[in-house]
C-alpha cells in the first residue's frame, strides 16, 4: 500500500513507520491518522513483524501536534466525534496492539504528538526533544487520551501542572518524571530503539501479547480486575506452542525458537 504522509520500512522483524510531513513539523491531520491506522493494523496482523518503531522525519519534530486548521471551526458534537474517532483509530488502537510499539521521539512531541508517544508501549527520546500538552492555550484540552495517560505515567500532580501551564519539558526532565524510558543523542535514537526492538523479538510474541493485555488491564479495568486478567493470561500461555518451546529449550539448555 502506498502512503502520502508516512513512510514504512521493514528490516527483518522490525518495522519503522515515519510520519513524513516535515513542512508541517509532522503535525497530525485526518489523512495522517488514517494512514497510520492502516499501516499499524497491517503490522499488527503480520506475523513477520515483531516490533514497530514510530518516529518523525527530520531532526526537529516527532509530531508537533494536531493540524489545528482542520478543526478550528468545529461544533461541540463535531469535537466529540473528532476525539472519539481519533482515539479509536489511532491512540487506543496503538495501546491495545499485541505487537509492541516503540516511539522514537526525535524532537518536538506536543499535543497529539505527545499523546501518540504516550499511547506507545515504550518511549525513547533524543536529547533535543521537547514534550508537552499545550491545548489549554488554545481553549481546549487534550482529546486523544492525554489527560488520562499522562496522569498514569507521571502522577496526577505533575500531569496537572504540565497540562494547566501548557508548558514544555526537555527530554532529561521527561526522563526523571518517568515520561520516557531513555534519552540519547539524535544520532543514537534509532539505533537505541532498534536495540530494544532486537531484544524484544528474541522472546515469545504470544507471551508479549498476553503481557500487553495484562498491563493494560490495570488501567482499563483497575484493581482486582487487572490481577484477574493476569491470572487468565498466565494460564492461557500454558496452552501455547511458545510455552512448550520455551520450557523445553530451558530444560535442554538451548535458545528457544519461538514461532508465535
């Protein structure tokens, strides 16, 4: 499939999707969201793709937000539909993918850009990255899961401060807050994401998918339901070929050959 706003590159079991709107600092518009959904859905359904890396083109911006001109004239109902459809097509979709997604944040990650990174399972950032949710400076709030995921990641107090002030924080502060997993130079960013992806693809894809569902259950269901999901997913692993291969390889003191 050909795309106008994104680039898709496959190298072994790792797929890199690059948001490619450099003139707009890779801002998300409707077409880009739909293209990302299509590419991510295809990757999630492709057994040969073990990890997806999301990044932006150039060295200035991962995603500098949403394309405001597309919705500046929207009504209340149109605004609700915009948020609901965006969450369904892209942000919640990424979070619930059974293929891990690593966001390689290569510059500004603002508004929808930070929401895109937060929906990803792992975040690495270049040392020039700036992260924030500036929506209240436009008279609106984050609508693609930002108020929810930011509080989950860094706590209510810090999330409130970042949202209320419409401020930006540098990569090193985002690291200390737990908003990103790693910070490195721009040159090291994709190699680091690829290194993490390489470690992931050595493991059982079925077990990783079960782990994603279990971790997500804490936030989507909460409390005991999260533990119940873990118990169910743990038990289900015993019926998989990967479990048989993994335990057999351990006993035989060899590397497992997982097939998913």
